[in-house]
C-alpha cells in the first residue's frame, strides 16, 4: 500500500485501530476523531490535465462532424504541414495539430499515455508549470515536424513526450531528495517506454511505412528535457515567471484555436494533393508514401477529367521511380481509355517500361509479371504485336510457377493475362474462369475474410465476370461484375480504375438487356 499525501502536502494520519466494530470506522463516538474529508473530483484535483483531455476530445468530435478523421478534415482543423505552416503563414497549426488525431486507435494510445503522465506532472510541479511544459513541447514537436516532415502530421504525442522528458530529466538533474524519490517511483519503466517509442517509430520508417512522426516526438522530448534543467525544484511554489509563461502559452493556444475557426476556407483537394506530391517528389522521391500519394492524386485528377494532368503526375513519378509498377499500369490504362497519346510520349513510356523490365530490379515475381503485362499493353497500343506477345510470354513464365502456391493475387493475375492476350487466338477463358474462382474462394475463406481487402476481391470478381462474359454467359457475369463495382467503390477506387469497372458493368448490362 502506498500512502498519498493530502492536498496540503501533509503525511497521512495512520491509525492503529483496525476497521470494524469499536474501531474508528464504527462511528463518531468519543475518541473517534472527525470524519475524513471527501476526496475532491479528479477535474478539481488536476484542472490542467482535465482541460487538455477535454480539448483533445472536442477536436476529435469536430473531425467526426466534418466527416473524418481523414486528410481534408484534419487539414481544415489545423494539421501541421510544411507549406501551409511555414510558407503560407498558418502558424495556428503549430498548436492545433497537437490536439488532433488520425483515428480512434491513435486517440486511444495517446490518451492512455496522457492520463498517466499529465496528472503526475501536475501533482509534482503544479498546474501552471505542467501546462507550460505541455504546450511548449507541443509547439516544439510540430515545428520540428513542419521543418523536416514532408507529409501532414497530427497528434499529442510530441507534447506527451515533453512531459516524459521533464520526468526523465528530473531523475538526473532535480535537487535531492526529490530526485531520489522520483527515481524510486519511476524506476526504468518510463525510460524503457520512451526508448521503445523511438525504436518502433524508426523501425516503421525504415522497414514498413512512416506512420510515426519521429521528428515530432524528438522535438517534444527535447523541450521536456530542457524544461527539467530549469525546473530543478518541483516542490517550490510556482513563481511569477512560471505563471506568466503558462498564461501566455495558454492564451496563444486559445488564439490559435480562434484563428483556425475563422481562417478556415474551402480547399481544392486535387490542387492540395498536387502541392504535396510535388514537394515529396522533389525532396523525398523514395518516401514510402510517394507511391500511394501518386495513385491517389492520379485517381483524383482522372475523376475530375484532368487526364493530361494525371498523365503528367504519373510520368514525373516514373522518372523518379521507374520500378513503380502501379504508376506504370495507371499510365497504360490512361492511354487505353482516353487515347490521344502523342507518339513521342508513348515511345518514351515504352522505353521506360522496357528498361525497368530488363533491369535487375529487386521485385517479387508478381510485380515483375505486372510490369511485363503493362509493357505488353504499351507495345500493343503502339501496334507492335511481336513485342507485345514476347512481353506476355515473359509474364506467363513468371506467373505459371508462382501459381502453384495458390496465392490469390497470382491466380488472378494469371487469369487476367489469359483473358487479355493481344492475340485472341491465345486466350483461354475456361482456364481463366477456374483460376479466378480459386482466387475468389481464397479471398473469401473464413480466416482471410476477417482481414479481407475489398480491392483485391473486387479485382478477382472482375476477372471472373470477364471470363464468364467471354464464355457467353453474360447473365452470370453481370452478377459478379455488379459486386466487383460495389467493392471497388467501397475500397475507394476513383478515376480510371473505377471507370474500367463501370464500363465493363455497362457493357454487361447492355448485353443482358439485349438477350431479354
């Protein structure tokens, strides 16, 4: 059992009488003493922590009201981004971003850390100093993120790491006996948690996706460590400078909230994506998000009918990353669907595809096969039947052995190749139907259905519908094509990919109507 001092800082009063009949808990007779005072509510004990939690929850509800949390709603409410904060002067984002979260999981993880650290720091250093450190750490994290991070960033983790830095620094530089008591309470747990945060963040950055803003974390931690050197006597009452700093930071924070509310304006999402994509391609073309951003931007431009702009984005991406198979496939689809391809552009892309296919790229067989299929399509668009057939044969040589593993993505790719050979005499819709059914069954298996990818299942159903259509069964094909189009929309398909689903659906509906 740990005894916690009362509000006045006095040690608790221990009683040698056990609770029960005749003891202090039995009543208020002679010698029993006055009844214990009721403990005040948590929001009264820790008003600063309660205010922060309330603000975080209000901002999250605002993102939900605006249809998020998603990129447009977070940007509207103050997500920090280099161009918006530093180039366009929207400085309110340095405060607002620290109260925004990108989803319920993000909010929950940060909330758990916040409700553990903020009340502890507020109890030890007082409300004014806790608020000052929290808000300054938030700004330190968002500023560092805006300078070095090319993508938008949100989250309270920089401010939370500022509180952690204050506690860790105090275990090294605070005056005795406070330093020893804090070391005894914290042990190595907080240090381990902070180190683990950075290890996980850097590992995700290097080996998977950069979904953790390590610059924001570092900025907040450095501010907290610096504050620990200035606040070496936590037990001393907060002086006038600390109160003035807290009120000043709080006033700036409220002013930032008001600025955000008044400065909001409708933003053209496509133009906004163009700016982010241009900066990312200029400063970090190998960034893992560059591929996803290119696909999203090309889709949005196609959806808006700006096909030339979509092609320009894809060409810039391929110039920086010639092994981006998805960008190559989208470019070929744009040529096929919209035509009007200048011969020099088509020739340049064909050469790019050939060089990528011949290079010793460290790509899995499926992506290499997709690259060869795209190359075959580009050759076919240019009227080079022999080159198209050779590229298709290379793709077959990659897919046939890989299909033995029953990977649904490989099965679907092989089935689609059998349906779309440039020479109709080489097509095999019967085998394609069998392969695509196996792919659909694998994607809908009970164990896989729990983490099903709607885009993958939509592609497999689309292939199955095409196989049935080529076999002369448009009624059966129509049912699968309708489901494929629905799943594609649910998965967020837009632009040319969605247009292909829609056109095949319209064709099948027309064929089914003609038979009635």
